[in-house]
């Protein structure tokens, strides 16, 4: 379809009045007419504008009242009016004249001009308007092929002369060639336009990192170069067979959310089902256009809909579609070609998108799973230790976890202050946010500021790029500042600002960054003494000490040692696939008598070392490192005899220990007798070199009894 010009240009009026009587034009007038018509025809390469000029010139210089230009359809069967004057839009838009029918159809079929003085007397005439009395029609011939017909009409009989026919015939021949040139130029221009569009699209594919960014650029290019105000990418969900608009340009989030279809439903669903492109010039006349997103709302323009399948490995995985004001047949086909090229290229991005989305979802699921594990791991019920001192700590943790206030965890090194910080975070409303930890004593002072607050490129030697600090990384969550007492006075000032104003400035930047985080600080130092000595800011101390938690040293909760020992051994057994390894009761008692200057961390290291060095299924006292395994503790395997004490004192200590341990209540008899039984058996075996028969004789028991006792000891 030739693109129409809504405001066709007009030509100057010749010296002879075109409405004067036929035959009155002089040769000079005819020459002037021919020159001006030729000039008009060669003044434009726009096909639609050219047709308008042809028709206006023909009417003006033949003295006609109305007229039309009709082109033969590609299949050669019909004439389609592409330009008209005075016939009305109903005629131009609705009348399709078969070749060979009517005066115009006769000219198209025979390729000869006609000048009919009285149309009422010519049987070939088909009435279009009642006022027409005479008609002149000439073919537009290109080589030997008729491509169209120019016809002019008059309300007067015998209005046109042979001279008019000659001029119009000349115009028809000239117009055919110029129209062909114009169409060729238009096709070339469109191809150039298409090439430039595809070049821009290819650049977008080369620069975009993900599908969302890519489609935003593609949509912008299609809007700018192809006037596609709306474009969208529909993706097929293989699990549900549902089609959803994944990405769109020129559409609101609400409109995008409405874009849901089933396979075979509407135009979009049909494209997926058939795997074939589909286009409709006017969506208001297409019943399959569902208008789910509201594209027709407040639109009084003729809108076209274009949709092409997105194929991946031979199957349709989506649809690339667009809407635009109907541009004309040639542009319409060119737009479809561009969309098909884009759809072919974008399919690879869709494949990557599917893979990335799947991996992202797997990572999110894994992240959620790990967070749930952390919440479980650091739940109060899973913290090890049931002593009265730890019960008080758990009570405080449960209270402070629900608040947003700053927490100061205090205690000796190795008592588990970081574990307490984890428990507070993962039992708080911020548990889904990040948990960031910083050891203020482990980072040099000149680097700690940049580590905490971040820095911009070039702010100091080695700052080759911008970097977010730990405070920004912890935004929305919790930051744990371990060994806060080792922070320099300068950093104390900056930390105070974060606590008070919830804002900071990266090193080398004037930009102020707001943060929403909770600070948990920890120290083993006496902050009160540091404040009095001027080594720690008093105002910062009070800001940190809002909710203090004192973690007791291990020597003050000896009753927790058996549970802690078993906890660490469980973890070591799991990591090293040693399901049978256990700690002998004698070794546990040794652990409970030790002072533990390194607290829980030291106990953990001792258990790990002993498990590695153990050569059997039991960790015995001699497997414990110095000073636990030596001193006045006998190194006989399985025995626990303090040689510096009298026998009655040894027995008294064993009984006192048993009655003071709540976990032994209800089985003290078996526990104490079992200890002596094992010691006796080990002592007897040591005395006789491990020979069971001789050991049984030495003890005065039957050898089967000894064998049974040894088997029971192994099961314990």
C-alpha cells in the first residue's frame, strides 16, 4: 500500500483557465502544462506524494471535477484506488474494481487510453457518482506492463479534447516510470533504515549484560526507529503452559501483570501454538486480539499488532510482539522482517536468561536453606550449656534479640562472644539481613577505617576502585565489632556518628550514606578503666553499653564441660567419619579439673587434638595435651588415680564429684561402681601384661565374668 500524504501540494495555475471550453488551449499552453507536470512529477521521490501530484495536475489541466489513481494489485486481478479527489472516502476505501470492468478496468486490461464524451451512452461505464457525464482514462505503462490507471471525470459532456488525452497519456507514461523509481528509492530507503535499525540492535546485544537490560535497549530502538510505541517479550512457562509478559517497553507494571495467556489463546497463544508469525493491520477489527493489557483504551488511531515466535532449539519458547500506528503495507512488511531477525537473535539471550534465572532461584533456595539452618543452629535451645550462669545469659539474649538497641558483649577471650552475637542476630527481626563481623584488633589501624567505612578510588595508595565498607554491607542487618576496645580514638569518633546519626562518609568522599543496621560490640578489656584513663571515649562507652551481656568464663561453669566436650566431639566425628570415637569418663573428669585460661576455644582445640592423637575408639586422659594429661594424673590407660591422695580421699572426691553433677543423679550407684570396676580391670591387666586368664585369677573372678565385663566396657 502506498503511503498517503494527507496534505497534497498544489501547482500554480497556467495562463489558460482550466475551466474554459475544451479546445481553447494553445500549443504554448500545452507546452507549459507538460513542462510543469514533468517538473511536478520529478520534484518528489515519495510515492504517496507523487500520486497526489499526478492526480492534482491531471484534474487542474484537463478542467475535470473529480478523478482518481488506481493501481493494479500484485496478482493482477483488481484495481485499488490509492488517490482520489471529489469521490469521497467511501469510494476510495471501499471500491475495488476488477480489471476489465468499467472504463477504468477496460483501460487497465487493454493498455489503451479512453475519452468518453457521454458515459451514459457507453455500456462499459460503471456509475460511481451520479454527477459524472464525461470521463477520460489513460494507462500507467511501464515497458509493456500496465501498473495502474489515471482517470478524470467531468459533470459536462464532451469536456475533454484529444489534446487533453494526449497530455494525460504522456503524464501516465511519465508517472509510471517515476513511480517505479520512487518505489525503488523508497525500498532502498527502507532497507537502509532497516539496516541502521539492525546495526543499533546488534550494538545493544553486544553491550547489554542481561535480558532485562537488553530488551530495554531494543524497545527504545524500535520506538525511535520503527515507531513501535509498545513492544513486549512473552515467555512460556514450561511447567504450567502459561504465557506471561516477561519484559516490555512502553507498558506500565500493571499492564504487564495483565499479560497472561494460555497456549492457543488469542493472537499470542496462537503464535506459540503454531510457531508462525502473525500480523494484523487494525487490531480493532481482529476478534482474536484480546486486549488483555488495555492497548486499545483511549486510542482512536488505526493500530497494528505484530507478533513473531521466539524459537529455541526448534521449539517455541515465547513471542516477541509490538504495537504501532498502521504505517502502510511496505513499512508493515519491513517491520515484521526486523522483528523476526530480533526474535532469532534474542532467543540466545532467552536461553541464558532461563539458565541464569534457574541458577539464581537455586542460589536463593540454598540461601534460604542456609539461613534457616543458621537460625536453627543459633537458636537458644541449641546453645550448649545448661549451667545457671549460662541460663542467665540465655535469658538476656532472648530479651535483647527483640529490640533494636546496641549490645555490648563482654567476657574473656574464647568464651564465645561471637556465638552470642550470632544468636542475637538470628533470633531478631533482622535475621533475614546480613551478619557482618569485623575484628578491630586484627586489622591495622590505617586500614580499619577504609574497611569499616569504605573508600573511593584514589583516596589513598592502593585504592584502585570504589569499595563499600562493612557498615554499608551490613545495611538492613547486623554488624559485629569484635575487640572494640582496640579501636583508635579517631575511629571511635566516627563510630559514634554512625551510632547517633545512622550515617557515614567513605574515605576520600564527601557523600553521606545513610545506613540502617544494628551494632553488636564485644571486648575482653575493662572499658571502665580505659574510660578513666582516657583511652576510650566516655560518650561512646555509654552508647555501646545500652544492653550489656557478660559471658562467664569456662571455669565458672564447669558443669557445662561434659556437654561441650560431647558437642565438639560430635562435630569432629561427623567431619572425619569416626562414629565410634568417644571420650572416656576419666578423661572428662580431667577436663573438669582444669582451669581453662583459654576458655571454650581452648576446650575445642583440646578435643580436636586428642581425637587426632587417639589410637582407639576412646579418648583417654593420656591422649590429652599437657598440662591436662600429665602432672599427678597416672598415665595408665583407663585409670584415674591421683597418687598424691590417700585412697579414702580419692574415694571421697569421686563421690563428691558424682553428687555435684546433676546429670548423674539417679545413676550414681552404677557410675561409681563402674569407675572402680574399670580401674580394677585395667590395673589387673597391666599387672599381668594383658593376659585375661591371669588377670581373672588375680582378681578372683571367673574368666567368663572378666570377658563379659571387658565387653561391656567396650560398649560403654
